[in-house]
C-alpha cells in the first residue's frame, strides 16, 4: 500500500537527515577536533603539530595563536590558504557561536573553523575526501506512527534561563532554555523544557524509556513545527533524531537536562545502531 501524504513527508525528511550527514563539509566529513592551548598551536600534517591534518596536507600550514578568548590564524608563507573564500595571510577567527563563523580552506577539500564549547576553544577539521562520507548505511527509524503526534501548548518563561545540561565530554554546560511545552499522552500530562529558534520552532532535547536500549542513550533531538500565536504547537516525535555525536567522535553535543526524561516509550523517530 502506498504511504499516505503524512508518511511521505516524514520519509522525505528522513532522507534529508541522511544527506545532512554525508554531504560536503558534513558531520561525517569531520576528521578532527583539536583543543587549543594558550599561545601558539601549529597546524599541519606533521604529527608534532597541535592541530593534525590529513597526510596529503602540507607539513605546516600555519599557526592558531590563542590569547584568552581571541584566536588569530597566521598562514605559512607561500601557501594558498583562503579565509572565507579569499586568499589571506592572517585573520582573527570568529567561532561557531558567531552569526558568521570564519572558515579556513586549503586545496578546496580541507576546511577548518574555530569551535567553542563552554569556555574551551578548538580547531575543527573537515576532509571532504574522508571515506566515511561515502560508506554510511541507511539511518534506522521506527515505523511512522501518528500515535506519537500530539497537540501541545508552549509557555514562555518570564525570562530565559541558563540550565545545566550534560555534554559529550562528561561535564555539564549551561545552555539557554526559553520556556516549556505541555502535552497529553495516553491520558497523562507531560512537560518538556524547550529553546526557541529564529524560525519560530522549538528545539527540544529529551530522553525516554527507549533510551535504555533502542535509541541514542544520552538523548534525542527534536524541532517542533512553528509555534502558533496562542502558544499551540504540535509535538511529533516521528521527527526526533540522534544528535551528531552518535555518528562522529568529533562532535560536541549537549544532551537533555534531567527534567526532560519522559517516563514512557517513544517508539517513533530514529533508532540508534550503536
């Protein structure tokens, strides 16, 4: 039997999530995440460098010089290094937290950027020739189930809060929470803290009873549809997915806070292959 319009929309979204992982400069193109020391950090394919690039890269491509919260990139003389698409010798790097981060590229296949996580800074490296980009098996999903699509209502807190969340590094970091969404499931009311996005959608990190075995244990991610003016919003767990750190060791993920642990099985969305 042909899938319904709703099922087709979810399946198309699942295909998009696969492409997000495998396209150029994607999560699976990541080949390194190197935390910076204060002072000079050498960048190159030489194993003595603080930031190590793939073997085909120059032995020494430049320096990332950190002074507190400021990181400056200085390219090695004679190399064709681009900063945001233009040849450059020096640049102050804007991190992933900035509206327009700085990207350094060499030979059109290697890309680097400054990554900020908590109070730490790293150089993140992408290699578009990385074999993992081309060998990812299909992502695994629960069957599409409308039972896990329910109406909810969003309430904004009087002011945004910084809430402690566990992270990939086994630490806790403060992340913004703007409000909470309430919804009923099988006769009981539940509440999830959420953050507002610029698109008008809510971003939710959550765990549930499937997190013990079938789904990514630390948490899954989910974006709602845009919130209505009266706060009404649809919660559709068929669109929940594993965070990028389920696929690469070079991602730094923030996971669900303790209050976002649902006491029932959400048999919808992405299944974790392990």
